[in-house]
C-alpha cells in the first residue's frame, strides 16, 4: 500500500475514520498523508481495522454493531498480555479450510467474512458484499469461527448493520 500510494481508510477508536495514504511504516507507528499531504503519525494500537477507500461503501454496508460491546466504551489495551488472545493455529486452520469468521472489535463493530491472509498481528477478511478489511488482533473483543451450518443459515439480514449480542468476554482466551 505504501509503494502504490493506495488511498486507505483507518478506523480508529472513538469511531474516528482517517482517509489517507500510508507514507512510512514504523514498529509501533504509521506516518500517514492526510488532507492533500499533511503528515500525521498514529500509533498502531489505536487502529481497529483498515480498508481501501475504493471499498468504503461496501465495507460500511457489511459491518454491523454489537450494542452490548459498544456501550462498554472500551479503549485500546497497550499491554500485550492483557489483550484478547488469539489462537493463531485456529486462524491458520480457518484460513486453510476457507471457513467464515466473525470478529467483534473492542468498540463493537462486527466483521463477518472469510480470511484472505493473516499474520501474527492481523487478518484480512473478504466481506460478503465485496471488499476487504484488515482487522488488527490487538483491537478485538471476540473472534469466532462460524460452523458450516451457521454459515449456511446466514442470510442477508444478518449481514446488514443490526445489533448482535456477544457472549464471550475479552478476559477469556480462545478455546479450541
């Protein structure tokens, strides 16, 4: 994205959206070009997810909100050991089997789709309405693999922005 100067959207805490291009990548920060070239540095732990600007409408139409999580007003967790723990073997298996996943951010955004690629820090999710989102593990409240029968019963209504209740809490690591 840096080399190509791809116009991106970074979704931050407090539901702030930053429309920009990425200028430089550092270990804990990104330097962004916003508003026609103004440089802004942001800390990575403040980013929940990002996507290409050209996919903004599809992404917004694909993401719903879990009001029970949103109402908690959760903010970033700086210390890694206190964050929601992701089982990376499960992510790898989910990707290999082309299964659907359901992510919930600490501010309640629900992202449903298929993993396109992943790293130890993030996962790129192909959305059912088109477009992709890169969700950062440090910003997650919940990560679930949807069973085959659950996927087959998902309908268009479930993929639209409607509240969904999350039962799992952040403090519990993912169980296989």
